[in-house]
């Protein structure tokens, strides 16, 4: 009997045609050895041969085999952390997924391969997750994304677009932005020249996206290119160029803005009640011209005719122009003008047009208050844009922006890490119980730890105490904001708050002793989330 595959198959075909009694089928070593009906043995062996023939078949059409996944260079997360991720992907505390991914990447760990399909599928419908996935998916995640077009968002979603310089010529917009961003970090001049070569062929949205990468490695060498971009036909391109030029204090753009600003804000020596001192005199610009529009101050700036803080009133067009001009003026212009450090400058008395003209009474005081608010907001925006620590510190501690807590909260990002928590805690205590508290907390990124966490816990406790006075909505919103930013070690203190309120409050209680109702439920959920996050971070650190 032939032992070649084709010969064995032919022998079985002959046995089937002639009958197993006349021609028994040849035995196969892989077939079941026990005796049985000859016809059944023939069918078993035919099935075995079919599988063997299909397994050995070569692919038709010249298909190339899929390249194997590259070896990983990072260890996988511990088993307990992997089980926690599986729970999260299944819907348990899904809001903590970005934190899990960020914490895993920070610890040099990656997602287990078996969970990558579910994670990549989650990122397909949630764009906000994609940067976090890119940092924790490892090389296997990118390899999987290359096999499925619906997961292709992961390719080039991280800091490294891959592929080298050819990405700039052939990649997607996101890949090219990632490439240009990386190049700006190592060789800003090369990145600038690469963009210059293709600038005229790029559509306006792409030009704006590419130009925005100049914030990395921005220097005076970029000024000429940015000045030319002020003439671009794309509105977003012009605005991006103006915003970048405003960060170059020695540029021609900065000089133009400083000249405009000094025409609106001047120093004057005055004697008031027998005391002589320096005053800040404010006169918003009266006209808007093409030069101002070219330099990034539109006729109707963002915020024009919008609420101007707790103390009120809409922001008029002239005031909005003034704020924009000041926000784009180098802060050194004011230390040169007044000859004082920032803390003393922000505390100088301010007079508006009515006050300078000798206006008295309520009208004059209101005009001075509006002028002071416009100047201080302009300086605050300039400090944020220029990342000026001294001015940010002065505006936060000077007590001159009591009506603009949201603007102060934005300045917290400029302070050094060692100062930020204390300054944020002071700001929270200042607005505690005020409707601005939520808007301020929204601007303070996590994690909230140390003194900042103490202030947040105190604010939560105060909001819970006020629940009988229709503050349940505020407490619910505070809890929802805190469950991702508040340090998990705050859970025991909040449990004490919940227990105290539950014991003191009339009405039904939950099984755990906490007060029933929306406020009690929100507090209980916050505590549960903090406990979950505590265990999650502990598992990732093993």
C-alpha cells in the first residue's frame, strides 16, 4: 500500500466505492485503535485525512504570512492588576480606566495581551482614551492595531509616530503632527524647514495643526516664519501664529503690543488724602484697525459681551480689546514702566476713564472697579501665556482679583509644584460655599493630595452639612468631580463625615448607616470609588 498522502486517500476512496467487506480501508496510526464497525472506521479515517489534507494546503494567490508580533520590552502588570482591569473593562468603575492605564505606564508596565482586544475596542468609540491606551498597550497593541483597520487609531497615537522621516511625506495628519512635534523637541530648525517646504500645498486645517507644534522649542528663530503666517488666508493659522508670537518677548510683535498697551495703561503720580503715590490710569482703545486684527485681536474677541466675573456686568468690546492687548504684551513692559516688582504693581490703585476725569461717587468707583478688573484679567492671561511665576504668584496672593476666582484657578498651573497645592487650598477655602467653587475645582487638575485634599474634604463636608438647605446638587457635582482627582487616602475621612451625618440626620438611612437621598448616595459612591482606586493603585505597585 502506498504511504504517500495521495495514495492513502485513493485507497480509502476505493474502499468506499467497493465496500468495506470487499476492500477494507487501510489503517491509519492516528485513527482510533479500538475495533468497531468497518464503515465507521472508514468515515473516521476519511475525516482524519480531510483535516490532514487541509492543514497541509498552501495558500493560494501568493498571500504573504502575517509578521509575528514583536517582542515586548516591558513587563506585564501583576495578575491582581490584570484582574482589576478586566473588571473595569466589564463596566465596573469604568471612569477610572484612564487612571489605571496612566498608572500602569508610569510604572513601566503594560496591558496583558488577552485584554488588548477589549481595550482597543473601547478606544474605538472613546477618543479621549486613545492617548492612555497608546502608552500602556505595548508593542503587541500596535501590532494588533495593524491587523484591524478599526483599531488603526493606535498607530501613531503615541509620542512616537514610527516610520522615520517618510511619515512626514506619507502619513496621516495625526502621524505627521506627532512626527513634527518630536522633531521640534530635538531639532526645531529642521522641523521648521520641513514645514516650509510643504507649506503652500497643505490645506488650512493642516497648516494650523502643524504650526501649533511650534510651541515645542519655540524661539526667536521662528519669528520670521510666524510673522509670514500672520498673512495666511486661514483664520486659525493666523490666530495660532499670533498666539505663538505673543510668547516671544523680544519680537517685533511684542514691541507692537507693548506700544498699544502703554497707550491704554499709564502710570501717574497722585496725592490722595495727603499721601502721594503711583496710580494706574486706564483708557481702553477707542478704535480697532487692520493692524490689531492682523496681530490676533479680532473685532469681537472671545468673551466680549460675556459675564465679567461675580461683580458683574457684561464685558464691552473696548474692554475686551484691552484685555486681549494686555494678554499679548510682555509682562516686563510693566516692571520697566513702574519700576516695581510684580507684587507691588498688582496692588497699585487703578483709575478708569471716569476716575481720571475727576468722576466722584458711585459712577467713578464703578468705573475704577471695571478698569481694575480689566487690567488684572489681562495681566493674568499674560502670566498664564508667558508662564511667569512671579506675576502668577503676585496675582494669586495680592488679593486684587477677588471677583475672578476662575482666572486665579488657571494661574495655579504656572506655580511650581511645591507651591501649587497650598495656593489651590487657599483659593478653595476662599470660595467655599460660593457657586464658583465647582468652576474653580474643575480647573484644578488631579491628583488632589496633601493640603489641597484637606481643603476639598472640608468643602465636601460643608456641602454635605448644607444638604438640608437645597445644596444636594452641589454636593453631587462635587463628589463626581472628586472621585477621579481626590487622593484615595481621603476615603476614611469621608467615611467619618458620612457616618456623622447619617447619625445626626432624620429620615431613612442606607444599610451602611449613611444618610439616604441624593446627597448621601453621592457621598457613598465617592467613598466606594476612592476605595476602588486605592486597591487599584496598590495592585499596580506590586
